[in-house]
């Protein structure tokens, strides 16, 4: 289904076809140069059409953050899937059902309790799960430390309990807090070396560890080498966003996702232009707030995508976005510059959060036509 951009109701989530393709090609070329398999995280787009582009470029398998994603992508022909959230017992029946349908779904654990639960369920139901141990390489979120006794205890519990110990994985999410190339290169090495160390310790203990999986968009684009790593995962790179631009791994011009809004009012004495894209469309994510340059609720572009770098969405209500100058100055020419009914695009802080506000994307093709790509949400 195609339609002209001018016919779209707003707010609408737009994807720039050329930029999506360029972001995919850039990451895949990087992984090819580093000599590792690439397993993209599909939680950012949650869109089968986007994942197909990633696979066509050379991706091997996908990463998901929910079992609903696993089910949807398996139904679309993706059968090599890593569920990169620590499993809980109540989800094991769904995992087993998917695997018995032919889905090569791998799960993760980061505690002895979880490993024992997986093994016990497998024994009770005659099923052997493929399991990765999540390793903490940055103190950001989940995982066991590479040098911890817990790592070997978990590995033994899985291996002797009848599960298949498939490997180790880590996610250097704290890389989002860095801003210089040297910091990012060092952090990528910290991620790599920590995960490789964990794999070596398991092997030295006589345990299998075929997969060594690392990844985040900043570290994937910054690693000097990936010796000992078998695969990389990254997700937000496919669209990029203002947080990634603030980190320094892309520019605002690389951001493929934007929200199209319509001008619905003016407050010239305050320097405000009101648009119909509030936080219900843009999301409440203020990821750039902690960065050296705070982009508030997003950077503004003209309807054709031309950047207007002096304008941001400075505040947002549920269905109202307030566009103003970066310096906050009043502007008597607002009505002439942004007429009532004219449209603006807003580049998001966090592509995952903004994409989640919509049930479809409008892919803006290079010839100017627009194609609808479905997106799904929920759990």
C-alpha cells in the first residue's frame, strides 16, 4: 500500500528508506570487517519488514526482548532467535512450545536459581533447552561477573541438569553514558574481554561454551577488534536517535525515524508553535537530558526532512508538543514561518520508545511515495 506523504494523518511515524538502508549497511559492513556474525536486536523496530532488510544484508539470526517478538518473527520465517532477557519458570512452557514447532529459540539465565529451574522443568517435561549465561561486564543491569564463582555454578547446574549450555552473552548498556571515541573504544574492549574471560573459565572447567555474544550499538561501532567473540547484537542502530547522536556514533542526519506532526496553534509572545504530536506520539523518554546537550523532546525538521537545528520540542503534553527555539527566544514571525496546518518532523530521543507509540510505520521512499509497514507491541 502506497500513498503520498501529504495525505497522511498526524501524528505519524515516518521511516526514511534511504537512511534505514544506510544504517543497516554500515553496521553489517562493520561486523564483516571484524569477522563476526551479526544477530540484530529486533526490539527497536518490532517490524518484520525491517528484519528482512537486516537478514538480506547478512544478519544471522535475531535477538528479541519478549516472547511475543519471538512468536511473531518465528511466524514470519525467522527461526534462529535469542531471547535476551533472563528466563523465569512461568515462561518455559511458551519457550518449549516454540521450540517444538521448530523454532531454534535460545534463552538466558543469570542466577543459579534460574538455571536450576530450567533444568528441573526440562527433566520434568523431557525437553533440553539451549541456554546462555548472561555476564555483567559493566555493572549496568543484569548478569554475573566474569570472575565469579556463580558463573561456574550456573554452568554446572545447566550442564549436569540436562540443559544445553550454549554460551555466554553480555550487553554493555552503560556505553550510552559515554561521549568520546577513546572512551567508547575502551568500553568496547571491556565488554569483549569480560565476556571472553567468562567463556574461557567455563571451558577450563570442562563446560561447553560455543557462543560468545556481545553487543550494544555504541560498542559494536567502536570495537577495535573482537577476538574470541562469535557474534554481536545491536538494535537501535537501524533507526538511530538523538541519544546515539549525543554518544557520538551517528549524527542527527543519520536518524531514520521521525514523527510527523501538524501545526495546530501559535503563542508568539512565548515563542511557541503548537503541534499535534505530544508525549503520546514522541514518548516521555528524555534520554538526552543526561547528555551534554539536552534535546528536550526532540529536534525539529521541515516536512521534507530538512533539519531546523535551532528548533526543538521543548515541552510536551499528552497531545500537544511545544516547538520553540533552542535559545527559548520569542519570535514574532512564527505564524509566517510555521503556518497553521503546516507539518513538521521531530527526530526522537530514543527510537525504541518513540516507535512503541505507533502500530505502523510510514516508509518514505526515495521517489516520495509512502508505504505502510506494520509494527507490533505488547508482550
